[in-house]
């Protein structure tokens, strides 16, 4: 693959995006498209859209994987490493510095107030994030027929309930929903092959479960199974629950209360979380709060910091690592959380075109995707439950109006909520302990 840019150019441009990429994945995607497609023309529009789709099929932070993949296309493996690090490190430095300020044992009064205000708005941010994903996902499910929509609703409810009740094991629910939809695709495929040719043609002409879109997916799945690709992908997906359980036993045996526990939380976030963003909250909260690394209020602060700093939202795990074991814990959490993204891209980028067209992968995501959206909405229950002062609930309500009604940005909303908390603190109002 010919290099399209110098290494210095990659470091400079990806570092710039890492510094100004406030607003999470939508902002990162827009900046990468502007750089790689519109301004430099390193990729054409179709290549870029295919890269987005492939990264969305992977676990972990999709916008980080997209940044690494684009750098790989421009400058090969070395460029992928340099560009990925340049994209991640500015936000990591910011969140570790802010963690030292907001998570200190006795932070200044104004810091406590600002953190309590911003933390109060985080549940509204989670609702907004899930709400923006609901419509497109529901529409895609409807194109596949009524039965698919019933399953979609079940996956959504399962993800929401798991996030609100059994957060640490949410990954198993996401994987289970993906495997359930994959099994449903296999059943449809078997029924299609068993159906007489004339009946199949007539069935495809009718509305309902056998729509053209889903029929194509079934045929693609059958073709992949015949070639061996579908079977291999399915086996890889089916192996993930065992990987999760095995890694959990290793972390526990190594002493989960220390750095091994930090590494385990970061591993769940970086390698086993489908949907990214707020899906990571229930994965982290039980460990962060349950193990005594931080209070519920401090966890809210950590989530808010992940939203207002530039770069990947997954940086929140670095704040959790900092609370558990200082700067070393924060750096370890970032290393473990982001390493899978580099491994996925460096090890499999040349095969992403296959992943993009894999009906097995698409079927799995058709189950895991709605469950991830439910998990995002369910995380709002956890976040709202951590509030303790009446004025925080007022801030939460106002943030919901600003985000969902006025459609203002996340960073603006969190900063406004922080300002409200600051005013409460300066006025001598009650602050959470």
C-alpha cells in the first residue's frame, strides 16, 4: 500500500483532531471526513463510509478505531500507531489533569459545586444519546418485518434492564442478544432453503418477515456458511462469553482490588463493549463505586469529564483508573482500554471489506445493537439514582429541556450545568458528600 502522507503530517493532523474534537463520535467523524475526504482527498467518500460501517461492527470505541483505520490507510502500520496515539493522548492528558482536581480528597468548594452541577446533567446526556439512536435502529428493524421488530423490542428491553440492574455483566447480555439474532438468521436461512422454489418466490413477494432486505441477508448468510466465512465468524462471536468469563477469573485471581481490577474494567470497556459511549457506564460503575474507588458523585464527575474533554469519550475509564490507583492507574486503564482498538485495526484492516459485507456480522449487530441502545437508556437510571440534592434534580430537568427540546450541544449543556452548581456552592447551598 503506497503511503499518501508523511509521518509528521499524520501526527500533526490527528493530534489536531485529538485537541479540538469536543462532542464525542459525531464530531470526530466529521473532522476525519473533512480531513481525509474533503480537504486532503486521501480517501473517497465511499471508502470513508465503508470504514465507518466496519468500525461500528467492532466492539470498543468506534471513533477511535476509525481514526486508527484512516491513519493506516494514509501511512500504513506506523501511521496507524502514530495517528492513533496523537488522537488519544491530548484528551488523556486533559482528563488526568482534571481528575487530579475533581477527584481530590478535599477539593475546593467551587470545584465540588461545579462537579455536582455537571454530574447532575449527565443522565440527560445519556437519554439524548440513546434517543438519537432509537429512530434509525427502529426503522431498520421495520424493513425486516414485524417479527424482527418484536425481537428488536425484546433486545432493547433486555439491554436497558441489564444496565440498570446487573451492570457488570451487561456484556453477556449484549453478546446473548447478538447470538439470538444470529440464530434467528440461521433459522430463516434454513426455512428459505427448505421452501419449494415457487413458494419462495411467492413468499418473497408478500409483505412481512420475508422482505427483500431480509431475504438478501438470509442468502448472504447462506453463502458465507458455504464458504466457511460465516461459520468462522459465528464461532468467533460464540467464543466471546468464554473469553469474558476467563478474563474475569484471571482478574479476580490476581487481586481485583488493585491494578488488576483496573485492567479488568478497562478490558471490558475496550474489548467487549458494543455500542461504545454510554454503554460503558454500567460496565464501570459497579467496580468504580462498589470497590470503593470513588463515590457515586465522583463517578458522575468522571462521566462528565469524559464528555467535556476532547478526544474519545472512553477516556472516562482513565478517570476511574486514576481514582483507583493515581496517575499509574489512569495510564494503565487507558493502555488496556485502547489497545484492542489498535489490535483490531492493525491485525484486520485488510479484511474490513469482508467484515463490512458479512451477513453474519450484520446479523449479530442486529441483536447487539438494540441491546446497546437499551443499555444507554438504562444507564440514565443509574446516573439519576446517584443524585442526592433537590437542586441537582432541577439541573437534570433543565438539562433535558436544553438537550432534547432546544437541541443544544452536550459540551454547552454540561458547562452550563457546572456553572449552576458553582453558583449553588458560592451561595452556600447544600452539596453532595
